């Protein structure tokens, strides 16, 4: 049976070489089974993730938040999340974004589905229908075009929060585009984002009582060519926002006070203290 599978695979690869001038191969590491696109994206990603330097940098995006009875850490192909079973939304969603991943050509999945890795009660698409709130992505579809699997998984409702429409299509979307710009510039960027629920200003939606966040945060970490790390944080109230991105920017230390998490805690303590204390807008081309 194994020999038969190998023969079929060899034939498919040969056919792809003839028709598309490229080939499909898996990359090693944390993202086994990465699908090759016609433009050779997977090969670039595999190369970028190989080597000791890459191994040392993995996991920098994961914040410190202990898994408890009510919170479950779930690792998908393109992102990791901490799911809050009581609120039916994530505590945080984190992922590493490479510049080579930005040129994938997989179409937007569109279909929102429950997360098969969430055990027990969770949000359903019906909870959002007619609620007046958008299905707001934390790990956005635009960052997950390098594989059909990661594209499907980013539409799991564990990666979604009720979000103001004008925020979702406005400055939140602007920041998502900015993140992709930064990934092209720095070649690798670490992202962590999620909802902020303090006073529960907007209650819940749907029969599963999905909590509507008061606001949203996002923190970015990058590494310059000289090896020095830079970071920046953002906080957005869950309301219509038309201000420039710089209006929502702050240091990661300030953001940590708002969200109650230790972000980028996998950095060396000395480095972390220095990097998170301040931010320089010129490092991020934020207007």
C-alpha cells in the first residue's frame, strides 16, 4: 500500500512540474505539511524556517497566560490561541508572520465554523446573525493565504470576536495591512492580539451568549538586521474609529497594564525590559 502511495505521489509531482513549472513539498518544523503554491511560496517558507536561528526565534509571539479549567491553549497550523470557554471568544491569538507567506494565492475561505479542537460549548455562526456585530478576525485572512488549511482554520469561530463594523473595516483593517507591510520590511514579525473585556459594556450575543469585547489589542515584535528587537502595542475601543493608527499606539508595557498579560515573555528578561518600555513610531512607519 505504501509503495502504491509513493508511486501516485511521484506521478502527481511530475505532472505538476510539467504543467506548472513548480512542485509541492512539505516543510519541516512547526508547520509540517505546508502546501506548495504555483508561485513557490511553500519552498520559500520552508527555507526561511530552517536553521538554528529560526529554532531560537520560535514561540516569541506566545504571551504568558496559564491554561486553566476555563481556558484551553489550541495550536492550529497558522496560529495559536487561548480559548475562553465562558466567554466563547479567545483570550489571545498569536502567530509568526514571514514575508514569504504574504504572497500565497489561496482564496478567502468565507465560511465561519466552530473549532473542532474546542471541547464543550462554543460560539456558532448563528450567534452572530442579526446581532449587529461583525465577525472580527483576530488572525486575519490576509495573513493566512499561504495554505488552504490555514485559510480554513482562520475562519474557525475560536479566532473570531464580535466587533464593531466600522472598526473592523476601518482602523483595525488598516493595522492588519500595516502588519503585512512590516513583515515585508523586517522579513519576520511576531503578532499577538485579542479582545479586552473589563466592564462588559455590550453584553452578549446569540443563544450561546458570546461576550462582546469592550475593545481589542494588538502587539507587534520585530528584529532589525543588527539583531535589536523593536515592539509596539495598540488598543482600540470596540467602536467606530477614524483616527490615525498613531492615535492608538503605545508601548507594550503600557498595553500589558491594560490587558493584564505578559506579552513576548519568551524574550530574555533584560531584552524584554528594554524592548517593551518604549516604542519608536519610526521603527514601524506608523502615521
